[in-house]
C-alpha cells in the first residue's frame, strides 16, 4: 500500500474512532462541550483536550517515520 493510502487509512481510523465515541456518548452536555471545542483554537484547548489530539499526531509521526525507513 502506498504512503498516501496508509495516511488515508489512518485518517479513516481516526474518524471511525471519533464517530463511534460520539454515537456512544451523545448527550446534551457532550454536544455542548463539542460545539465549544469546535470554536476554540488548538492553542486554547485544555491540556487534556490537547493530549487526545497529540495521540493521533503521534500515530501520523510513526507512519511517516516508518515510510522514511521503508518499514
């Protein structure tokens, strides 16, 4: 599988993870929180909120590094 397809596969995994979580946790409170998060720039998120984004960034970095080394 070429690199672009591997990145696209990871993006799909991220989307599926989020969608599954959202559908399993769809409450009025969560909807309000998610709407707030949508409007906040990354730099203004809490450290907990940033940590979630960083976990997915780590997956992208890992994939890039594997591609770079031919793994």
